[in-house]
């Protein structure tokens, strides 16, 4: 399934400052504001899955916002 992003803000579900800065740099040319998990006062969930994808799902589900979200390590 393909989705088209039409917003001007995206939640990146990470507490990693380096990763967040990287995402801000990637989205900046498109006029998209990147919001991090800490800015949204989200707690850092325990990563209990065996894969990167599994742990990313935990983070994305934990964000529970109406914003588009992406989970990063």
C-alpha cells in the first residue's frame, strides 16, 4: 500500500538526537517540520522485539498521535 504524505509535520519516534537531526536535514528541503519523541513527551519504550522492524513498530504504536509517524532506532 502506498500513502502520500501531504502534511507539514511528522513525528519521528526516536529519542536519539543524532537520528532526529538527520531526519530534520532530510525533511527540511520539503518544508516538513520534524518532531521528536521527547518533544511530544513520549516515554522511551522497552525494545523487546528481536528485529529492528519489530522494535520500530513498538515505537510507532507507542506514539499514538494523529500525526504521521516514523520510528527510528
